C-alpha cells in the first residue's frame, strides 16, 4: 500500500475516517452528462470506500452524503438524490449484513418523506448487531445543527431539573452529538479539490488530520484511499503537545508494555 509497512499500518491506522464526497456533478459535466449521472457513479465509489475500510480494519467510516444546505439545489437533482438513497438502502443492506457492517444514518431525517424514513429505520435495525465496521451516512446533516440539537437536549434536562448548568462539560456535549457512540474521526478526506470542511462534523473534527485531494468522488478508488492513509500514518499527531512530549509518552508506553 504505497510503501507503508503492514506492521506500521496495524499500529497507526485511523480508527475512524470521515469523507466529504465532493465532485459528482463536475465529474458528470466533464463528460457532457447531467449532474445526476455523477451521483449514480458516486454510489459505486461509496461501495469501493466501504470495501477498503472493511478490509483494512477501520472501525468507523462516516460519509457526507447530503448536507442540510443541499436542499437548495435544483429540485430535479434533489429528487434523484432521494430516489438514489432509497434504492441504495434497499440494494446494499444484504451485502452490509453479510460483511458484518452496521449502518447508521446521522442527521435530521424528519425532513425526509415517510417512505424514506421507514427504509432508514429498517436498514438500521437489520444491521444493528454488526460489529466489524460502523458505516455512518450523514444525510440532511450539518455540523451547526448537530451542536444545536445537542445543546437543546441539555437545556431541556436543565429545565426539567435533571442537570445543572455547571455540570455541562465537553464530554457531556459530545455524548449528545450524532456520533456519540463511537470514536471521533482521526482523518477527514475531502475529494474534488475544495479546501474546506463545509459545516461537517464541526465539533468532532477538532483534532482530526485533514487530507484534500483533487480527485473527483466518482474516481475515488482504493489507491486514492491508500494515499490518504499513507499521508495520515506519516504525520505526528500531537493534540496540543510538543514533539518531545509525544516521544516521552511513546517511550513510557513502550516501557509499560515490556
């Protein structure tokens, strides 16, 4: 995998990878086709990314499928995205179940039609006990919405006397966010050449490593994913500490293991 030793990968692979899947429309336009054709091609790239994550022992994969701002796109494109979401859920659930992959949809699903909400519930229930990989699909999701809904939950608890304001901590806020049940992302990948996070996982990405590529999402393959992982494992994650402190901690950990 682009020169990374397997032993190194086993130690430093990200537990959780988040991806902003950008470039479907531009990919289609470059081929003289409608933007909706790019979204269908992007679904194949999703399948490749899931396969890569599952094969390489990544614990969680979070894909930004539809933002709360995407409702402002042309109605035809939004309708195609909704129907594509429906068909993918129906088609892929048996495959996810067979590969021990749990599916979770994060975001405000209340805006989706009742048929899609029902399909989402069925898909989540069918894979709820799978443990090899958690696949989070962010749909009608926004980072500000996520923080807002978390603080609303906490405010309700304060109003009902279950909690006092001084007890609210970063940990408590995290426990009320959409990804509360798993590790925070170690690595964010964005395709399509844009260099921003676009209101995605604003709280959870505080210490994530960021990787941007010009590859348009439908062209995202295992080699591109491997290059992002390669970049990640070569970085030193300091979490506010100095390099010397990180080395001291690593040395202490090695001594404890011995």
